[in-house]
C-alpha cells in the first residue's frame, strides 16, 4: 500500500539519546507528582543532549563501544545535564511551546550522496 510518503530507515543512532531518556525517567520519579505533570520530558532530554557530545554508531559493535564509553566516561555528565535540564524546565513550567511537526525525511539517493561527497 503506497501512502505517497517516503519511508526512511535510520542507519545511524546517537547512543546518548536512550541513556539521557533513561536518566530523565529516573530523575522524574524522584520529583513530586504534582510537579512532574508540568514537565515535558522531551524538553529535558533535548536540553541535556545539547550539552553532551554526540556518540553516534552505525553498527551493533559500534553501538556497544559507544554505550560502554558513554557509561564509563560520561555517566556523571549525563546525570548533571539531566538535572540542569529539569531545573531549566522547572523555572518556567507553564511556558507555552509549540511541538515540532512530525515530518518524513526523504533518504538521500546514492547519486546525490556522491555529488555531496565530492566537495
């Protein structure tokens, strides 16, 4: 069934996205429920990720290496970045935000990639 949309399989991932999301959940569980309902976890996660170095992987082996590196070298930084994100979001919990629209990203065709890489 063709919906007219181009689907894309993501062939690379940032290891820190899942680790930061997990840490955000852990820290949210320690806050009062009345406060948690005003916190948008996506804002906390984005805040933290913007303060951490990206660790991308394109293979399972690379994922494992980056995961190990993240937990060994960046564990305290992840905890701190999430804590700062929670504090930043709590400063203005009722701030109005417009969520990003969902978009479908078209995959770059091989010939377009070759053209891009010739620079």
